[in-house]
């Protein structure tokens, strides 16, 4: 239980590798406050040192959710909804203890997405103007640039078009982050990806 509380992956992997009967008997133990192993995974106070090694509150929240889900795998089903002395299930305890981290993660994601959206918008503006304003003389009879048959000119135009497309795509992705609902489960895969 202390290995889970302090986020000790090696200790947990030893427990994970034990025989089913021994592992089941260890995972159903409770402390003095009726907290089981899954409750311990939902606590955060004793794991601050390990959590602070991960940069960014959103990635910290992702790591905590991954840890909680890993511990949930080995706990027997009847202990997943067991209430502790405070009347909280493991999931409720996790949500209560990680509310501040969730808020910080949401703010971190919004600030990052806003900054990247501004940069992407500037790139789109420049690329849009560059793609549609050709350099050099135009063929007066057809209205096309004279250098249209030049290989390097075509590489130039294609690279600018790809830049415009990728910048537009990144803007849409960052707008998706800004309009996200920021639920706990979103921090597991959707937002970090």
C-alpha cells in the first residue's frame, strides 16, 4: 500500500508479478481509515516529489490517471467501490485530491494552446500572402508566372502550400483544445495527444 501511495513503480511491478492468491490478499488490505490500495492511488500528498518530476500540470494529471488505472487493474472488483472512513470511493477520493491539479492542467493547456494559436495565425497570414503572390514576371497572354516551369519554383510553391495547410491544421487542433470540456478522462489521452 505504501508503494502505491508513494508511486513506486518497481514495488508495484513486484506485486503485479505475484501469484493471484497472494496478490488478491494484499490488494484487499485496508489501513486505519478503511482506505484500500486503490484509495492510496487516489491520494496525492505523499507523492508530490515523484509528481513534480514531470513537467506541466496536464502531463502530471495524465500520469496520475495512468497510475490510478494501473492499480485499478489488480484490485478486486468489490474493492473498487468500497468507501473509506470519510464515505468516499477511490474514484471520488481521486477526484477530490486532484481537483487543484486538474485546474492547473486546464490553465496550462489553455495558455499553451492560446500561444500556439497566435503563432499559427501569424504563419497562416504570411503563407497565405506568399502562396498567392508569385515572384517574378507574368506571362501577359496567359496571366501565369514565367517561372512556372522551373523546378525550384514549383518546390517553393509546394512547400509554401504545405506550410499553409499544416498551420491551418494546427490552428484547428489548438481550437479543439481551447474548446475542450477538460474532464479527468480527457487528460488521459485526448488533451496530451
